[in-house]
């Protein structure tokens, strides 16, 4: 069923790679939180080169660049951290699509566009409000470390 949702999303939405295709609640909450203080802001070049303070994110980015793939859960984390490290949601979407389309084996695929959109609230539900994310589902470095046994 997710395959059909992704295919239909891209086929029937000419702006499938734009923020206006997110659910209204996601657009509203991301806009409301756009002025929230970010812990760090990174350039596209820094993100592409995996130069962040987050070793897990850097590892996911290296995997994407070197192999064209990354673990699905890490891909979700990867996309959501871009929201935290960019000045506004439209920039997070732009950078995530740029990196994904350039390096991912499934870049420019409907499933990939739907996955990037999910990081910003597509096909999801509202969650309790948090800084930066608003009501969009968040993922944190602490949560990723609880889920995986990491050696850093």
C-alpha cells in the first residue's frame, strides 16, 4: 500500500517536491516554529561533506555518498536533523532533496520523494509540540542512541 501511496502522490501532485504538498497542519506548525533557535546551522557544503557535530548523522551521510544507501531508520533521522540544522523548513526540504537525489540509488524515485516528505509530516499525524519540529514527529540524537548500540 505504501508503494501505491508514493506513486499516486508523485503522479497526481505536480508540486510533490514542494512544502505546499504537505498536510495543512504540518505546513502551519513548521511555519510557526520557523523562527525557533537552532542549535547549529550548516551550509549545504558542510552537510554534503558530513561536517556536523553528530557522528551518527555523519555516518549516515557517508553511507549515502559511498554506497547510495542508508538504513531506513537512519534515513528518517538524517532527514529530520536537516530540519534542525537549517534556517527554515523550505531550506531543509531543498537540501534533503539535493543530497538524496544526487547520492541515493533511489533518488528521484517516488518512494524517495515520499520518504523525504515524511520527514516533514507527509502521511503522518500531529505529535505534541516541540521546538523546531512543532507538531511534526521528531527524532533526536538521544533516541537514535537508545535504538542502536553505538560505538563512538
